[in-house]
């Protein structure tokens, strides 16, 4: 998730490794600008792409001699976009997404999504971060028109800006690059084929929060419907929590993830 690090998965890792799931190891890499991973740079020589972020994870897997095709990939927000790209590049047993920001994966993204992405990039490019916060908050967190950025206390606003700028600019821009380069279209088609092939995958699952932000609510619902229809994903919805539920309500989030960490018997036995 933008502004977070591998630490958001610590509780999940503890529960998974102590459970009776088929998972014997949890790998939680930091993307560019998160944790101890170097930032992409601001401004950069060229735009960050989803392939750059996927390559970062692929390199870590290679260093650990891990076969990507044996992975269950779990991604939250931008991690969901990178996880999707990772799966289409090198395969995976299962892909689990929580409110991925890969909203341009839809063949015809809503104008509101495109306006949001372009506005985020435009304000960051102009160093106008006074507008960045309201845009980000309204899209992902605000529940109604009166629930605005200005209602947050100053410490909350400063903390959110400090943890999301500047690397989130590059993440947002990488989604526009994916749209303009047709990577998003390629990913959707590849994901549909990949997820329907039982020899390669145990399927996909998307999780939505109980209270998505008012800007993201409709596009996330549309994306979930698309993944169910085209890619045979299953869907579950949390009963509490919003876009950062893995951080604010980890126990409830874990309850939705654990059932999808159990592989079909044939695949489970092959990994032991």
C-alpha cells in the first residue's frame, strides 16, 4: 500500500505461519520508496512502470532461489497492481487482491478514474501538494461530501503527505503509463488465460473493504465484477474497515485471506 512498508504484513505473516495453511514462508518486499528500498527519484530520468516494480520483486525471488510459479501473491492497493503485473509476467499459483488501484485494467476506465489519475500527476508535477492531499483523501477515504481533507487534524494531514509523497506520484503515473502503452489491456487478457488454466494457477480472489472511498467505490466494484466475469475470480467483502483495513483491522482482514491460502489437494501435496 502506498505510504506503507512490509511491516503492514507482520501480523498476517505471524498468523499464516502458525496456522495449518500450506504456506511455509512469507515474503514481503518493499517497493520503490517504501521501507528501506530506494525511491525511484523525483523527478526521474524516465517514468516508473509496473514492470520496474515487478522486476524488483523478481530480483528478490531470484536471489532467494524461489520459483515464482509456486507463489500465492497477495497485493494491497498499488501492491495489487504490481502483483497483477508480476503474475502475468511469470505466473503464480494464486493471486489475491485487496482494493487494487489498477483501475485502468478495465477496457473503458471511468472518466472519474482518469480525471483522478491525471489530476494527481499534474499537481505533483507542479509541486502543488496542497491539492494532492484532498484528491487522494476524497478518492480513497472520504465517505460523503462533508468528509473532507480539511476535517483531518494537521498532524494527520502532515503524516499522510510525508508518507505518500513523492513516491506515490511515480506509482500513480505508472498506471497511466500502463494504460497508454496497452500494458493494462495485455495484463487483463493474460490474466484471463492464466487464471483459467488449472495447470498454472489455483485461481484468483479479490477483496473489497466495507467502506471504500466515495471516489473509488464505483470503479472498484466495476473492477471486481470484471475480474469475476473475465478471470473467474471469487469475491469477498469485509464487514468493517476501509481502504487500509489490513493496517487498521488486521484480524478481520486475515479472516478473509486465510481460506485462500489453502491450495487444492493436488497442488498442496506437490509442495510438501
